[in-house]
């Protein structure tokens, strides 16, 4: 029976230590093909390019494009179709529903699911500080361990459907009781616009990003990714690619009168 095949990418760039940690952990259990951005492309979400240039790299193929470009290139060039696409490991958490469309790490896993290949986005966080100014190779050891565990169990699982992707956030120290908690992305968002001291400039204060700090305003729901990280356990949010449509009879009734002389605003 052939070994499972994983396409590995990220948004921090092909030289990033987080990608190296996952590559080293995964290649002992699966075949790994690396296609990753040639430089840091953090925070680009699912942005696409019209044209990219490829370059050989000791880890695989470097693409002067975005993470979703790398997924498309990898799926196009792989001789053996991958069983999973793994994205990461990101240096810092990707938490909350609003992050799903903002993060390049999560965007790559979501893109894979749209292509019909399950994806896993992996991010590391520090339980004391949340986001760190700099991550070192040892900060990714737990994330690499968790990723290998998930890949071993999901790569050939017939019950994993093609449009699934997982947003996984791992503490950079051993998680409490080694718990992997199934979660949902937290709601709520608070990005404050702050007037600068001079001129017409504005700055943004994203109050949501460091949820594990002890001075946070409220205790998060433990069933959310935010709550899992506050409890210092691994968050695994299983998600589906595609729009979450609204079904409401009142909305259908509101649209039914288009073209008529009178509109019922009740």
C-alpha cells in the first residue's frame, strides 16, 4: 500500500522554521511535496496572482506568489495527487471566525478544500503572550507533533469529505492533558480605529488577536478556538469550504415583491 502524500505550504515563506518543523515531522510518516511562497506572504487570505515564477529550493519549489497560488501550483505539478494539503506552521495564532478569510495559512487549507482536497492549517501560539515578536524552531515542536498525529489519522480516512478543512492552533508548550479539543471559530470582533497624533493618519488596534493574555476582558467560551487556547489545549476546528447561506421565510417574502407598485415594509 503506497504511503499517503501531503502537499505542504505556508504563508511565512519557504525558509520559515515553522514549515521546516512540519516537513521534518511529516516526512517520516508520509511522502511530502513542498510548494511554498519564496518570501513572507502573511495576511493575504485567499488572494491570487495572475502569473508566478517558480524556483527550485532545497525544500521543494518556491513560488513568488501567495499561499493559494502555491496550492494551485502544487496540485498541478504533483505526479501523485496529494491526500491532504497542510499549511503552516504559522508563527502566531489564527483565531476567530473573522480570521478564516484573512489568514494566508488558513486560506491555503480552504483553497485546497475548494479544489477537492482536505486541508489542515496549523498555527502555533504562546500561552503567556499570544503573539510573539519572534518564534524559534523549538516553538514549533508541539505543533509538529500534533500535525503528524492528525495527518496519520486523516490522510486515508474515507469519512473525511473533499470539502473539509481544519483550522488547528497549538500551544508552543505541551498542551494541558495532551487534549485535542474540537472547537468552532469564535465570534465577535473588535478592531478599533485610532486617530494618530498628527496629520490625517489612522491606526488600527485589533483587540481580538492576543486572547490568551491574562488581562483579557472576559472568559471565552471553552467550546470555541479562543476558549481552547485560553485553556492551553489544542484547538481543532473542523470546517467546510463554501458559503453558509441564510434560509429565512421573511427574506424570501421581502424579495418576492420586486417589480410591484408597492412594497410591504412590515
